[in-house]
C-alpha cells in the first residue's frame, strides 16, 4: 500500500501531523505507542497524545518486536521511532525497520521519527550510539517510503525523492504525446475536424482587430456570466482548465486535499508540486465508478473530482457531489467535459454555492487545444482568491475571442454536445460486440475499456497506425485499461475491427 515517514524536531508538530495522515487514510488505525508509561517524565506527553487521538483507535505497546505489534488490519501509526530505538538493541532495530517496510506492502504505514543530525556529535557514547541507530533507521525508511515529510513549526514540507518530479506516477502524462502524424487519433479527447467556420471567422476578426494591446477579458467574462447565469465577478478566465487546477494550491492552501480517482491528474500534480498532502479516493470499477462521498476523509479541506470523470466518463448526480460539502471544505468540480453532455445534466455551474469551484473548458467542444480556453466559476470570495494568484494576462486575445464567441452561441455548443454523444454511442455499440473486453457507460466523448493485455493491444493498434490512450497512469487503473476517444462512424468501425483482432490474438 504505502509507507509515509514524518520527521521533525522536538515540539515541531510531527506527531499531530502523523495522526492527521492516519485519520485521512479512512481505515481503522492501529497506534503503536513507543514511550515508556512508567517513566514519570513521559507521562504528561503520553496523556496529551492520547487525548488527541480518536477513541476508536487501537493502541498497542510497540514492545521490542515490531512484527508482533504490526499484526492486525488497518492503518499503522508508529510514534515515535527514536523513543522506541532507545528501548531496544541493534538487532531489534534492524528487524523492526524490516517489519515496517514489509507491512507497508499490504497496508498504509506511517512512521513518526525524530530528526537527527542537526546538533553537535554528543560526547556521551550512549547518546552517540542512539543517534547513529536513529539516523541509519530513518535513512532506510526514507529510501523505502512513498512519501517523506519534514515538519517545521507545525507545517509539513514534502521532501522529494532523489531525481523525482511532479511527473512521478505518470501524473503529467497526456494523450497528445502518443499520437504520430498520420495516426487515427483515438487518444486525444478533442472533437475531430478543427474549429467550426464561425469560430474561425471570429478568430480572424480578433487577429485583424489587432493584438498590439494587452488582452482585455471583460467582454468574455460578461458573455460567460450570461451563459451560466452568474455574476461577472464569479468568472475567472484561465489558460485552459489545467491552469485553473494549478491555481488551487496557492489560492486555497489546503492542509489535506482529497483527489477522487481515476480522474484528470493535473490537479493532483499541482497539489503535490506545492507540497500539499494528498489523499487518493479511488472509485470502484465494480460499482460503475460511482462517487462515494463517505469515502472522502473527514479531514480533507479540499476535494477535487471530475464530472464527467476522465477516463471512465462517469457522470455523477449533482446531489452526490454536493454531499461532499462540509464546514471548512472547498469542493472543486472539474467539468471540462460537461459541455459535451447534452443539456449539461448534473452540472453545478449554475449553482450559487460559497464553497464550490467549477472548472470549465471549451477546448474539446470547439476543437481548439492550441488556444487554451478555460475558466473557473466560483463565489466572489473564491474567485478573488484565484485571481490573486493568477499570472497577469493569463488568457490571450484569441482565446478570449473564442470564449466570448462560444458563450454567445449556446446553440452551437449544444450541437457539439449532440455530435459527441452520437459518436460515443456509436463507438460504445461497436465495443460491446467485441469478446473479451469490459466496458463501462460513459457520458463523455470517450469510452474506457479493459482488455486482456493492454501493452500488447496498444502496440498492435499502433502498428495499424491507431493511437489510443493507455490508462495505467490514472490512479486506480491498471495496464489492462485503455481510454478510446470516439470519432465518426467509419473511423470507429476501423478502430473496433483492429481492436477485436488485437484482443483475439492475446493469450
């Protein structure tokens, strides 16, 4: 599952941080107590820590053999490592670190440890021995950990792994990287054919009007506000929906963000790049990827989800999304594909909620991925916070012209949604006739499928000059999952025939 190491100095807040992460796991917690309850100097600390912990947590004395203490279900929290090391010998330390790393393969394990090495080398040989053992154990755990945090003055700072970046786990992988010139493109989820002629005219007019002045977003903002029945103060144009997601960490500064997956991963990449702790809430494919509001940790003060979600195409009822609301929590709904849903059923863009941010995009429906036409819709308070961290002139004059023109043509947007729905239905019918694949209902312009051997099928399609989107980079999915964008019927037919052959050839 996962191993998290939390380190910090005395009274740094590291124990409280470990407890918050354990609570966010959404599982029963097994608290491994390491302090000696018979030591009078530790009594006050033990009482304070116990008072902070939920009553339902199971408290177990770590003892000298961590393997015994680790036995049992749920999330494990050991607090703190240095105190435990002071009570045992070197073989027990080595065995205990091995046991923690092994346990993390099957359940979440959180280890809170004292930070070692900032002071002078102790003169006392016993203190030197303890420091050496602690430092070695912390380094071993850090090397095996999925996440390492340093807590300073109560604030956690995520420490990057050697050579790591925001691309870890494939969070910044996208379908456009997979399409070669001449391929039949079923990897990029933009409507095919390029922008409609009326939009081309608007863009030419905007270019002729001159781009020698800084962009003015006021007309686009007014048009979008009228389209969605919102106040212009509630509209924040952005350089694509992705930029709106990247504004969230700096604008909201959450203490714990919950990202509902599988879903568009740029939001999580942005949060991690800003050292925001993230709890992943995985949708269950056997329940049709339906949203379960109760699966979101209570401690999360930001929840991010897509609706419809990519790559499953799941459209959640508005009531289920609103059930995520809690005092002190902000809900961010990525509706980048909502304009491809006829009637925009279950959209929250017209809901006036003080704690909900809706992120929208017209990139897909207008076929203009190169223009980056996105925006956020939120209460004036939240909109002001987004604007406060948005770079100046984020949206160029041509993108603003596209937003303004499209917002004034709801009939054209509705026609694009009808087209996307028809193409998806055609693809879905063809996929359902292929043996040995699993499909799920979709409300977007793509379908998620599961095949016997994803890499083999992908390469077979690639050899036929057909690009699809492997979905293993989406948390919660595997290498057997593929996202396939719908096209016009003849192109869908060619894809389905090649996919059927590729699957049939799998062992």
